[in-house]
C-alpha cells in the first residue's frame, strides 16, 4: 500500500477500533506514515493526531450546532493537510456527521476512500445510500444485515465481522485485575463518554443507585470513566449532587474489567451496551438527550429499539429506559430484577448467547488491514 494513510476516528469507540487496524497495518508495513484524527489509542500506536477525540466527541443536533464553526475549521484543517501530504488512501471510521462531509472532498482530490463501520442507514435517512455510493470506494460493515442494504448501488461492501467480538474474547482470556470495590455485591455504572451525557444522565444513574442501596444495603457501585477528562467531569458532577450512593468509587480506565466483575450494570446507550452483553453482564440501557434532539430522533428513526443488543437481536433482550422513562425509580427497579438468581437474569443471559452467534468469527482488524494493503 501507499506509505501515507489518512485516518479519521472522531469518537472514543472508533479510536479503539481504528487502533487495532493500525496495529495490523504496522505488522504488514512498519514504515507507513499514518496521521489524522483520533484519541489515546491511535496516539499510542504512533499515529500523528491533528485533533483529539476529546474535542470531536459531540452528539446531538443542538450540541453539534453550538460547535459548528469548530467542526468547519477542523474539516478545513484536514483538507489542507491532504493537499500537502497527498495520501493515496483514507480510512474513515464511523463518525458520519463529519466523515460523510469529508469523503466527497477526498474523492475530488483523488484519494481512495475506505469506510469502516457504516452510518446507521438501516435506522434512518436511507437517502444517504446513493450519496455514500458516489464518494466511498469500499465500505466495511460490522453487522451482517447491513450488506444487503447497498445491493444494486455499485458500492463495494464487505462484512468484516464485529471488532468487539475479537476484543472481548481476548479480554475474557486475561486474568482479572483487582479493583477497589467497596463490597462483594457489585453494580457497574457507565454514564457515557461525552460531556453532555455526564451532565444529563449521571444524576439519574446515581439517584437510582442510591435507591438500590436502600433496598440492598451491601451493594456497592463503581463508575468506569474512559479517560482522565471524563473522570474529572464525573467527580465534579458527583460533588454537586446530594442524591448518590454511599458505597461508590470512580475508576479511570478498566471499563471492561468493571463490567466483568459487576453483578449487573446501568449503561448509557452506545457501544458500551454491546460490550457489556458480550462480556456477559446483565444490564439496563439508559439515555437522555435534549428535548429537541429526542423529538427529531423520534421523527426520523424507523426502528423499534435504540440499543445495539436489541437491534441486532431484533427483540428486547435488555430494558431500554429512554428520556422520560429514564427516572431513578424505574432504573432501580429494572436493575434490581437482574441481581441474584432471577428469571429476568436467566432470559437475558440466554439472549446474549444468541447475540454472540449473530456477530461472526475472526478478526475484523486483520480483514481491514488486508483490504487496505492488497
């Protein structure tokens, strides 16, 4: 392959998945110069970052509009570097709000566009499919049902497997790490990786945890933060709140270990819900956003569920408590049903086994590295 690759991974999950691809690419071609947008995982692989995911990870229409000038500046910055460095190929990872604006500009410049983790056209805005076909050379999807959506468009599409399967399988083979749980009855709290999620969702999660603690006094709780910036936001928010459990610790990193050691979990909608399911920890899904963003999403999204576990399974495996339903009392009640031996817990574990069988085998990162280098 060309020794100069642009990579764009604007969110924490995409940064992790992209880093696995870079690892495989470096094994094949150690002197490849890789640069672009990413986070700590890509940086650790030697990728030169123009922008960090800490600034790029914004979700919701209102929130994005507030930072419109910033994102416009980043797009201009990336294209200026493309004009200077002239990469032959670009790997765009998820992050469609930015990447689908960047892709046509790259095509104009003769850059071959490889897109990993498709925009969720199966959920909303299928009108994007023809536009994607015009500006993407090769699309690599992570859910088996996605490939058929692009039939007849002329776009080359491969199902490469789901990256979380290999990552979680590797993780589950490692020895457990001792964590500072206050007691042996453990509930994981994952309030998200974005500032607005911490602001909107963490207070309800902590109130629900306090209600659970009142019912089951020996319960303890741990919040897993993806990085130091989010950990700081979490601790600041905790300090502001009066409704919070007594036995609570905050941990930076080791989110998967927190999930593995927990008896149950409350998880903000996103990749973490799928991770939790593949690890095998029963959980509830919670989400809150701005009223306008929620209204808009409800008006355009054409699927029954918002959680990846339920979408892939095409049924309700995990409870989804969204917007007005995400109140502490309901969250506490739903979580309590997953603690100890219960029918709800057994049914969910069975659903996880079915989910795992749907996601395929092998290494997604290895597959993508092969595509990029052939």
